[in-house]
C-alpha cells in the first residue's frame, strides 16, 4: 500500500497559521482522491477537505475561507494551508490517499494541531 507521512502540526495561537504536509511513497500511478481528515479527543473523525484527480475540491463548511488544500504530483505531496485558526480546529490531522476507485485508501499516522492561547 501507499505509505503517508504527515508533518507541520504544532501549537499555535488563535488567529495563527500552520501548513500541513503529507508525503507519499510506494506505487502511485494516479490519484482518485486525496484529502485531510481530523479527529478531536472523544469525537469522530471528520472530513476537512478533499481534492480529486480531476481537480475538484471540497471543503467542510467550518473551514471554508480559512483552509486551502493543494497538491504537488511531482513530489507526491499533499498540503493543507490553515489560516485564521480557531480553538475548535484543535485535533489530530490525517492525510488520506486513494489511488483508484478499485483500491483501498491509505492513511497517514496523523499530526497534532493545537490552537490555544
């Protein structure tokens, strides 16, 4: 399967910014969909943003206008630029790659984002 490694998490004050990165390795010929999910303690994992192979992008309502998902196919990387961070954004963030409709998706190990004063 595809191996994914996230980085870029940390502690930031409300209103601050972070940029998360996810680097993939393994057999990747194409991308069906890739995205970012997050999970806060005691809560279910939720979708944050996705970008499909054709370029279509989706954001959950709570992050629209603040987060930007992007990719670099040559570097096999996925990014999430997070601006105007709120305490409610505190969670472990996971990247997700699915290389085809017939394949099983792969998850990264997660990176902690904490937004607090």
